[in-house]
C-alpha cells in the first residue's frame, strides 16, 4: 500500500467572542488507503475536512498550541510523523507532490513563473539550470499553456486563474512523484483544458505507477478518474468503496443526496429594466516585456487581453461571460470596475466611467460590487469574518448602529449558508468553499445594483452551488440587481444567464440571448466549448 491513514484525529483551538479558548475537532478517526498506480477520490461538501486531511499527510499542519492530532500516516511503509523536518523536505514536492486549491497564493508573487518551476527540478532532480529551464518549458507546453517561453518569464499576477492553476499542476508533476495529492486540481480550468490535464495526469500515472489522492466536489471528475471513493461528512468517513459501487448503489443518505444534487433551477420571471451598463470598443493591453526592456526602451511586447469588446447589460438581468482560461474574462471585469487601465467607453447608469475621477467613482462603488475568482487572496488574513464584511458597511452605510450592523451581517451570512457564530473566526480557519461564501456575503451585504461574479461557484460543491444559484436568482428578483457572471462552468451559466457573451483571445466571438446560444451556437469555437462542457453530465443520477 502506497499511503495508509489510520484513525487520524485533528482539532483546532480558536477563541469565542469572550476570548475563551474553544476546541473544534475537524477530523474524526479518518482512515483511508491509496494504492500505487490508482486514483482514490476523497469527496464531500466544502468544510467537510478534505483539505485538512491532505495538509496532514504532508505535515503542513504541525502540532502546536492551537493544533492537536492523533493517529498515524504511513507512506511507502514509513510513518511520516517519525520523520525529521529535513527528511520531510526531501519528500515534499519530490516523492509526494500536491496541487493546491488556491493557484494565486501558491505562487510567490515576487518571482517569475520560471524561477519557481526550476527550483524543484534543480533541488530534487539534480538538473543544471539550462536543463531545468528546458524541462519546465516542456511541462508548460504539456499542460496547455500558450506561448510557454513567454509565460515562463511572466509573473503570477500577469496570468489568468486558469493559467496559474496549470502552472501549479506542471510544478507538481515535475519530479514525477510517487503520490500526487490533487486538491480541486481543475477548479479554475475550462472544460477543454480539464480533459487535457486529466489525460496528462493519467499518462504520468500509468508511466510511473503514481498513486493519486483526488480531493474534489466534482462528481463527473470522480466518475471518470477514480477507482475508489471515500465520502467525507463533517470530518467523518461515512462511506467508501469502488467507484462503480458508490455511483450505482450508495448506502448512506448523505451520499445519495450528494449524487442527486442538481444545478438545474427554474428561471424566475424578471422585470427587465433600462440599460444599466454598456461597453463600447473596450480594450485592455498588457506589456509583457521585462524591466530591462522598459529600461532600454525596447519595443513593447503587448498582449491584447481585451480587444474591442462591446456589450450591453439591462437592469435586473444576467449576462454570462464564458470562454477558456486566458480568454480575457477576468480582465474585462477588472476594466469595467476601473481596476486596470483600459481604452474605450464604459457607461454605467448613464455616466461615462472613463472620464470620471477616483473621488467621483467612490459613491458609485456601492452599486458596483465584485466577487473575485480567488477567495484565498481576496480575504485579508488579518481580519475576522465580521471585520471583512463590515468594511463596505462602514464606508457606504456609516449611519448604521453597531447593533444594526451585526444584524445585517448575521442575516447576510445566513443567506449564503453560514452561521452567525463564524463572525469571530479568521479566513484560514475555513475551507475554500466557505471562504467563497464569505466573499459572496461581503459583496451582497450592500445590496448593489450591479454585481460582477468571477467564478463564484467554482470552489463550491454541487449542493452549495444549487443553493448559491437559487440565492442569486431570488436576490436578483427582490432587489432588481444586474449580474455580470463570469464562469467556465456552462451548466451554472445556463441556469443563471439571460444573455451570453463568448470570448476567445480577448475578443467576443459570439453573443446573444442565452437560450439561442445554448440551443444553436453558430461559431465552431462555441460549439466545441459547449459540447465538451455538457456531454458528460447526463450520466450523473438525479
């Protein structure tokens, strides 16, 4: 057996509102096995303990005054808890590699992608710098990165979420590990790249007899990739078995509910109002040249992230923006919010934002909120949940009393599936899905007229996705909000959007009413995108 976890228990110590220590047990007698050459999936809702289990394997949660654990973890017949830190360093990234859930915070922002990729190759594979660079570029190519030589020199902030995720995957596979822990490995990737990455992992797995522990809430990914499944609920393994057995005859009610969850929601009748947002010939270019290029005044190496984009959004409706990672979806959103420099017209509620000063923009920002793609880096680690959600309230609703503010925060948390007792905790104490819900609560608390949702459900399991979709639809009807919904998950877009814009290489290649686009797409690119996204989901039981 490659990996054996035996009766693992883990507890965190936090503090209540009276600063008294509180012990919270997050793992309860967890036992699982991973065989060489096979894929074992760990499945459960957000907050069930999946990622904590993965961190425990690599001893990234070392025992301290705030963390206690019992049980054993054996890898290749070695008890990992008996190893020294130096011995663990030789295993991490080499014998055991991990694809982390958060691509932005997993990469060092002050180093180029290439310098981070060559590090494990030089350290563990004993390559020289030239060999390591050649191998890193080859891995970038294999993981579907366009212009790998240019991306090799880029910094993390210059890449899209999907591109960063592919780089994390390339780094994890670089040393051909015996065990790969993949924590939501395809969350930020579009469907075509998902298939490519899964095939790459399968090829390397077959070649090197690599074991894979796949942590995910994506049931289609599990069905197509895993041989064995462990179902986790609230820190307990409640069911396990072969993939065929669990999908055909689940025994626990929780597993049945997880398998039967669906994204399909009845669309509500909407009161379509006047035009709220218009962009005309919107462009956003980035200079990919190095600091030396700028110092020597060399010709700029411009990338057209957004190229002549024109769209219109009506009050009370949702415009879905879809496309592969790196197609310009997030940059379009940042340009609309004036968070990056752009050219062209942005008209919001009759006002041209391109000619508006920062001071005049500030009152408008209450009506223009955003849920960012990466909840790990968008939530301050130094603030509690209450302080995070309070920021917008204190700026734009300063007349509220402390009691009114607390009631508003508690109500908003309840709307997104969280509880009031979480307000005194910090972001690192939550799972990825829970952090995404906190980010959604922060945006919704101001009841904005216009909300940009950048992959808001990508980190959420299917049951919570359905709840968030229903929540967004009901809030839209109640407050007549408009959404710009960015996603590579076309099933969610289909459930939410009234209009759809399809982007490729920074340009809009097709747009129109959602029903028309989904039923009869005209462009070959759109047809390929939809076919790859929707074909496999008919096999999931409802």
